[in-house]
C-alpha cells in the first residue's frame, strides 16, 4: 500500500477520468440526474405563475431563496445516483476483469473515478446555476458574485458527499443497494445526528453543506426578513391574547410565546453568514477522510 | 528468474480462512508454449491465475511474469501481459474501438499504434464491422472475442486465459478457438497459459499440460508425453443391454488387459498402447458373442485426466 504516484500514474488517472466521463455521459443515470435538475428548475420557475403569481417585482433575495433552497438536496440525489456505483460497478459488472488486470495502480483508477464523478456532478449543477443566473438577470437586472461562491460551495459539498458515497460503494456488493444506503445516510442519518446534537454543529456535513445557500447575503437577508415578519405577527397575536382573562386563552398565548422564543423549536432560526473558510475546510476534511477510507478498502478488494 | 520461463510460480499459497485454495504451488511455464491448466472445480486454477493477474493477493509465495514478481510490483509485472479472465464484461456504452483505445491509452501506446493495432486486432477477431457499435448490444460470444482482442493490444509476450470459452454456445467456442489457433501460428514470441474444463479444447490448442488438484501441481509436461506417459489406451465397449459382471470379469481375465470396469452402460477397458493388443482385444471380444456391438477408443486425455485426479484424492 503506497501513496506514491509518479507522472505515468497521473497520466493513467487522466485516461480513467476521460473514460469515466464518456461512460457516464452516455449512461442512463446521467440523463436521470439532468432530468431531476431541470425538473426542479422548471417547477420553481413555472409554479408561481400557475398559482397566480410570478417573478416580476421579486427581489434577488426572494428568487434565490426559492432557487437555492433545493440545491443541496438535489446535489445529494445526484451523488447517490452517480457516485454510489462508481467503485462497486467494476466488481458487480465484471469490468474489473479488464481494467484491474492491466499495468495500472488501483490508486490511479480510484483517483480517476473521484475526478470524473465530481466533474460530472459539478457540470449538472452548473447548468442549474446558469439557469438561475439567467432568471436573476431577466427579473432583477443582475446577478451577485455570491452566486459563484455558492457554486464553489456546491462543488465542495459534492466532493464531500461523493466521499461518503465512495465509502459505501467500496464496501457493498450491489450498486442498487449502494444508492439506497447513500440516500439513507446523506438525507436521513447525518441530518438526524446533527439534529440530535446540541450547540453549534458547524463541523457536520449537512451544516457545512448549508453554506451553499447561507453564503449568499441576499438569501440570508430575505430568509431572516421572513422569519422576523413571522415572529412579529406571532408576537402581535400573543400580545392580543395576553389581554384576555380566560386562563385557557392565556395558556395558548404562553404556548405561542414559547414557540417564538425557541424560534419554532429551532426550525425557524435566524441565520447568519457562516465563517466561509471554516466551512470550506470542513467540507474538504469530510471528503478527504471519506476518500481515504474508501481508497484503503478499494485497493484491497479482491475479485 | 530464467528467461526460459516467462511465467514462474514459486511456493504460491492462498488461504481463505481454514480453506487452502492454492497449496504451495510451484509451476514453470515454458517460453513460447501454449500450456493448458487442467484440474477439477476448486483445484486452484482460477485462484492461481487471478493472483498472476493481480485480481487477488497471495497469502504467501511469489508469482513471476517476465521475471517480475506480480505480488511485489504488479504494475511492472503486468506490462506486456494480455489477460482474459473468465468472461469479462465491458462498459456497455463504449464501442470496441473505444474499448481498445482505452486499454491502449492505459498501457501507454501512442495514438498511431492504437489506431493501427485496433484495426489489425478487430480483423483478427473478425469484429471489424462491429467496431463502432456499442458493446451493450453484443452477444456473449462477440464480447468474448473483443475480450480476446483487447488482450492482444501492444503485442503482449504473455497471454493468460482463464476458461475463455466458458458459458459460450458451441459456435462461440469454435470462434474463440479459431482465434487462439491463429494466434499460435501468427506469433513467434508468445507464451499462453489457459485454464479450461474442456479437455478436447486443451488437446486441440495446447502443446503442454499442467494439472492441478487441491492447489498443488500433479504434473506438467508436453501433451504428447502426457498422452503416452501412461503407455495405456482406454477402450470403450458398448453392449446391447447393461454389461453383465461375468462379461466384465472375462475381459479382466485376459492376460493383456490391465483393467476392465463398468462405465455407465459401457465397459471401459485399459490395455497397453500397442496395435497388437488392440487387435487381440477386438478379436477376443467379437469371439465372445456377448452382445458387444461397438469397440472404440475412448477419450485418452479424459481417461488419463480422470485417473490422475482419482489418484490425487
């Protein structure tokens, strides 16, 4: 087991990357991923018109809060579809019998697979970002630089989430099982663990992943405005109820007050722009640690 | 390591828990030979070949390809080696030409060499007209021809084949054998080792045989020497009904008969490999008037193979 790679190892990793990209782009999962992204974009764009509203007169913050809200979930779906099968498919589909018997280090194969997965996933999400930017230009006359920062964090999130998918892919024997487990881990297990933790959870994958949206000030301001509006109307209602002498109504007022004080039990928190460097580091570390575990398993896996 | 033996296995051992798949195996494959690796299921043939091709790691021992130990430096050892392990699958969205290019680029061939060799190889495996169709639509036989084709990229000096015709229909088997036969005649510097269960295939293609059972080598010799080393011939006598024990005993009692046993509905008779003895047997059995309607050579390789496997149990 060696980390050492020379120039020809990197050349071979490049060859694997190229092949993996061609293979993926021609595959059904790529088409499905692209369709998922376009469907999300289409729904967000068209549904306001279908319900009698529209995008005219909306602020950049309003638009971003709609378009970016689903980006992390969409990222995870794409990672589950593409990255979770990257390693296991070589064994399950018996293509390893061709590739692994060639004079190439498994580390080069592994590296090529990481790069191709992240590139393809980033490409799919880049389409979403370009379409979002186009909508912003059309309806608000411009697009903020922070959208690019958001895309940068999206790539880091893809890198980290792909790492988790690679670990699962290295250990299991069936690609379909890998996809389900990846979805379960990324969309349920990690968020539940984060929810159960007390205090600031900046080091958790999903919290750091939220930086995709919280790094955009327009989004943060718009979101906080909505929360403050909600809290203020709640407070108005509570103040009114407090004037009552009926103990039952006072109980309701007390309960509503606790909801406001706890920011809807933590579900409607005032958000801040996080420490971007720290969150970028967290995502990188999650990715590197996960890829390391997956690499150890992958290079030792026997056919 | 001697250059006379491009493939050399030294004290190779592979354990899966308490099960020993390869038991301190020693084997040398002669340069420019076509060696058939024989043995029953679980004998350790595939495991040994998978260690040679770095698909699995050995528990201990060494396996040299062109003098380089694959267990220590697999990348260097596998340079100049083509492999077809079982029936491999290809990326279904690639075409044969793209697959060849992929393999060629991994090996480090130039674009020009890849292009020219791909055409040459597609010609060899008779897949030129399919070169730009996606592999996902190919039959098993066609995919196996492409598998053999990719193994030929960069003119390897060693080809390792693990049951290359397994799972193919008779036509597919014949096609692969044809390609392998042509390989032998086309190349002067090519060492091939092939494991197979099909004894006629081994007899047809190989010039040497190595027999393995329980992970150890039973014998390794030229096929001609192997077939005559026992100096015996197996004859099958077919009777109208089930062969009666008295008939078998009468045959056994003949002074030149080594053994006679019931083999299903037939009688297997082992005699010395001489024309005189065969002639005498034919005359004697005909004279018995015991309902024998056919006397013919049985598959010698099969008989010898079964004998050796039986002995090694």
